């Protein structure tokens, strides 16, 4: 039974189909090569549902579809999505017997070793296609040059910021953009993130770039010399205690150390990495799904594509100069889940200051590079950070949505633009009081409750009415 499509998914499928029709009619293109479409959709928007629908429709016309995924977890996740959509398919991966269904979902590392046994596909679909310029993907696609190509990703740029368009050395002819995260949040299809850019005394601007991101050895050394790992546990306990969380670190060693610190603090945690067996990785992911642990730590393995809607918090412990890495990691907790009104992003390493809001509208383009800029904080922001609780707020707001603190003209936002990101040690002692005030404000359910808070805290007259109206009159 087909999964019911959302309105924007129907629109995306229609636009993809039209792009192939236009490509077929384009007399200027090379007809010895297939036409290539890239569909960009926000994390959690259901790109798998879209390509499952397209695959099934093509198979009904006796077309062969080859779906490529980068990792075992995403292969099993994609296979389940095909099953949920009623799509008959085979699996090309270790421990799976090769079959002859028209639709095959394949681990790229297994497929590259079995190319001689694969029938020529009519279409190749690449999940997480920002990886497509890697050698393995390129070898597979070049083996079947006449196959049409469909790539899906939330972030259509490479790690080094280079684009994926054919004109700039990539594979794709056309980019189709799905709805923005803000549009999906407004419709209830994604959870709204509450973003905290938490205080730190680490200067990440000293890090050098290597292969499009901060040098990992330098980053690991800098993080190891800081007190951030301890602070991340305290802030997690204060801001979103017991929320299912993923913590992103710079290396496997740091992932293991952070998991140990959470366990020592009485918070069940595990680390996960690519060197583990499939069974051990599955066990760790299942423990997070089943509430047997609260925190999963990883350096890269769960950064992209992983679908665990229960995850409510992303803890940023990896400084990154890559917009793609930042957007993928920040997207993990956005998926909606029963009882999950908000999700949390706890940024301990300045990534929000470096790249802007994780749900910012991005002007994705096929043939425009977006190279990292050594981690300098951008001059233009679509948010400001509250001096009281460190939560980010829309640039048009004058009052912090989390604690009710008024925006200050000479606040931390201006200091950050000038590159002076920290020096707020004395404010650390006030965190408990700030959290208490935030919770008191969130629990205020009537205009009278808010007016009492306005009077007790000495807020400007009219604050209560503004907050009350912003909530839709309760």
C-alpha cells in the first residue's frame, strides 16, 4: 500500500518529472549521457518517500532502478521506507542474496565489487548525493553513462564547498528545491528548534582548514584542552534533561570520552563509530530508539540521513567550517514525534555563529561554490543571542522567546560580529537562575501570570501583552 504523499512531495515529484521531460526536449544537451536532476529537501522532509514513489512508477513501466546509499544504516532505513510504500525491491549488500527485481537498493561499497553482475539500469538514484563526486560513486555512474540520474540531499554542496553542477565538474543538470525548513515547521512537518549558542573560552578561529574543514588533529587538541566536554553535560541537564540526544564530536576517541563522561554523570550513553561491527552499531542505535540510553556520541557516522524521530537534542562538540556538516548534524532532531513540541540544539563550539541559524533559508545553487572562510563569524545574521540564557532569537524580535529577557542594543550579537565571542565567565554563575526564570515564564498560562512576572522582574510595561499575543492569546 502506497504511503500517502504530502502536498510538497507531490509538487516535488511533478517538478522532477517535468525536468526530465524538458531535458529530453533540450536539443543542446549530449544525448549519449543520461539527464541528471538534483532534488534538495530539508532534513526530515521525506526525500526517501519521494524517490520510493518515483521508483515504483518507473518499475511499472518495466524500467530498472538502482538506488545507491553510502552506509549500511541508510540502506536498511531506505529498504524499510520502500517496504512501507509497498515497493518490491532487492538489496545489494553483504549477507543479502542478489535478486532480479527491477528496483535494487545498494550499498555503494558492495555494488562497486559486483558491477559485472548488474543489469544496465534506466535510472540511478543517489541518496545523500552531496557525496557523489567521490571515486566510488563516480566509477559506478560512469559505468552506466546513459542512465538518467536523480540525486537527493538536504545540502547540495561538497565538504569543500564546491558545487555539484555539471558546469563546475559535477554530475547534475538541474536543481529542484523543496520547501524550506521554516515552511515545514509552520505546517507541523518538522519540530521547531530552540538553539543555544553556549558560552566558551575557546578561540576556534586559530584553526587551519584542511580538505574543506577544520584540521581534525588541531580541533581535537583544542577541544581536549578545553572544559567544554564537562560543560556540555551540565547544560544538557539544565536545558533539556533526559531528552534523547546525539552528541557530535571531532574524533572516535572524543566520542568515547564524552560517552564515558555522560555515564559517569548518571546519564546512560554509548558511542558509535564506523569501525564497529554492523550488529554493535545496530545495537547502539536501537538502545537510543528504545530509551535504554539517553545520549549517543559519534564523530561522523550519524551526521546525515539517520532517521530516529525520538531524538530531541543535538549537542555540537565538533567545530566545523563546513555548512554541509553543520546543517546535516543540526537536522537530526528536527523530525516530529508524538509529544515533541520543540527540539534543542546546544552549540558549544560556535557553529551557529559561523553558519547562521540551522533553519535559515539557503540560496542553494548548482554551479556556485560555497567555500568555507576559516571559521570567521559572518557579518549578516538572521538571529540574535540572548545575553541572559544564550538562546537564539529571530532578528525581528525584541524579546527572547525562551526567558523573556529584552534585547540589548550593545549585546553579545555585536561582540560576536567583531570576533569577540566569549568573556562571559561571570554569567555562568547565573545559569541556574536564568533557567528557573525561563521555566517560570513557559509555565505562565494567562495574561495575569505574565503581568505578575513583568512586575516582579521590572520589565518594560507592555511586555506581558506582547508575549501573550505572540502565543496567540494562549
